[in-house]
């Protein structure tokens, strides 16, 4: 990630096109977040029965922006459409 940010800064300072590096940064952040959430889902599935209910209940009980994001992600919803 630092390498991509360095390329963005260099491209801006030299007047080159930096959009490809910005898109690569966005894609990397997205892939990392998907891997994190998928690993969490598999961990709950491995624990046993009714994994989805346990996952959603435990995520809902914790407060904070990160857990709100997780609930929305698991529900397939957009942050702009839901006010929790």
C-alpha cells in the first residue's frame, strides 16, 4: 500500500496520470476487507450450528463504526441507505 501511495505522490508531483494507482489502492483496500470479512464468516461457520444468527448477534452487540459496516456488509446494504 505504501508503494502505491508513493507512486501516487510521485505522479502528482511530476504531472503524470495517477488514476491507475488510485484505482489500484481502492481495489487493494476492497480485497483486504473482503478477505477479513470472509475469514470471520468461516470462523463462525466452523463453530457450528446457527452460525449466521450468532455472527449477526455478536456483531450487533458491539458498538462502533466498524461493526455497523460489518452488519451492512453482511446484509448487502449500503451505508447511505441505512441509519442505525
